[in-house]
C-alpha cells in the first residue's frame, strides 16, 4: 500500500526528540478529527506502535510508528485524559478535558481515552463522539420522509416507549439524541425532559442529563427508579442491557411517561423478542411500546463507483442493477464516502402484532406480521439502496451479515 500524507507527516516527526510524543499525538488527533474518525487504536507490538483508525465503521491501518525514545505516545494520551501515568498494569478510562489539546479552535468533539495492559505495553483507544453540530434534528438523519414523520408523531405522545434497535456502531445514540432534540423543539420547554446515560455523549439544551456512576453505586436501574420520582414527562434511557432496567423503563412507559431508549438487537422484531426473553411481561410490551426503529449505518459509494456486470458480484441479491466501489483520491481509495442510515420502523398499531407478543411468538413471526402491516424491512430497504446506486452489494453484506445472502431475515 502506498504511503499516505498522514503516514508521511507522522513519520517525519523526530522520534528521538523530547517533544516527539506531544507532536505525534497533536498531529494524529488533528488528522483524526479532520477525517471524522470515530475511534483511534494504538497497539504496541514487538516492532513498534501500530496505529489504526475507524472511518465510516471500518478499521484502517495507518502503519507502525516508533514508540518514542524520551516520552511515549500512549503516556502522552494518558496525560491528556488525566489518567495515572505510573499505573500501567491496570485498565484506565478518562476523557480529554475540553481545550486541553488545541487541535482546532472550533472543536467541540468529546474524546475519551481507554487504556489496557497488553504483552508489549499499554494499548490505548481514543473514542471520538459526534460533534454537537452534527445531526441536529430528526429530519437531518436521512430517514425516509414518511418514517421521520411517523417517528415525529410518536414523539408527541405523552405515554409509551420508543425503542431504537441496532448492533454496536449502528448510530442508535445519534438517532436517540435527534429524537430528544425534536421533543425539545416541539414543546419549547413545556415538558419535563430528563435522561440517564452511560456516558453522556452530547449535551442537549433543554434536557436534564445525568450520567450513571457505577463506582459510586449509581446504577441504571436504581437510578431510573429515583428519576421517576422527579416528575419527568420524557425520559431518555441509555442502552437497556438487563432485565431490571428493561422492566423499570417499560413500566414507566405505562404510567404516563414517554420513554426513549436504545437496545442492542439486529432488527425491530428481534428487539421485541429479546425483551420477551429478558422476562419483561408481554402485556407490558404490547401496551407500552409505541414503535421500534431498527437501524444500521451503511457506507455510501463514492462517485468513482462502477457498474457490476457479473452476477457473481451480486452475491445472490435480487436487484436490477448495482454498483461496486472502485477508489480514487477523494475517497482515500476506499470507494466510499460517508454513511447513511438504513432503517425499518415497526409500529405496534395492529392487533395481530400485539397478539404475537402476548403469545411470545418467534422473531420470524413478529417480523412477518410487521411486514404485512406495512413495515418495509431492513432487507428490502437495503435492496432499494443498491438499486438506487448509493451503496454496493458488498457493503450490504458487510453490514447486514452473511445470513442476508440466503434470503433469511437479517439479524
Ligand atoms: Zn472515490
């Protein structure tokens, strides 16, 4: 692979100089922000420090770099994140205090550093949270207009739960924040809006946001119970991971609160089924859930894409036409630029879906009933996206998994 400007610039820094680590970290973070990287990985190996970053959901290797003879790069990151530099044998986590690293005067990007001891030294991962200016409101997420409108109507409800489901890195939190901002905008401060998050990724004006603190015994489930005594009308609950939180959140949705939450699941139907498996009473789910949004982030093809002629490349997908990624200067030779949301919206409006939940039906049945009630599945949305030419069969397979090929419902 040819060396990129970034590699050249980083390799040009004198590794024997006293300011090596400081210079390296400053340059690297600046490049990372410029390229809208979501995560930065620094892995010590026997040969040097391996640096990788995640762009549009895909990890790319920048290369191997010297650790630094005077000061180490990972130690510099620990200083920025106010971690204990002399403790190298335990995992640590911290956030880079605003303004402590001057990269870009306009920068409001939240950065978190976590370290982990490994064979050749501490590995560090820097996570960049979306900047505040990005994705302000529901209509800016790129959802189909009718879906955004439906979601907007659900956000006007005074009771019930809206679940945002997807795997890690599928943009659930971004959607949740956009929903929250929508509620704030529509009510103009007229509703009591609170959140309980782990962590707070972006501050939202008009919302009383709280962050759980496990070390201090402030947990999600118990915190949520306390929060309910604070007379809230709209609650954003950070990702539901256990029975207790699921139960408290769903009960709240039955008793006069609008609950907004994210949930780890492959599809809307799977989210419902998983909540049943988590022992939330089916009648609570049937009465509480207003809608489930299942979503993924899919990379958009760069304009350098070219038509696919061989059907092999369609990997069994039933589409009329398709494009494949090529690569050019503008897309850093990846063939893709930016990402868009691919989503399905399951509405709990029909009697049949309610019945299926009460009878604890399997994912496939819930899925089928939702589709006959008008839901366009992630699968069909993905085929549309390929037909429309904004993404490729290979990208759809990467994001929705191999089960997708066999025509089964994606997970
Ligand atoms: Zn390109």
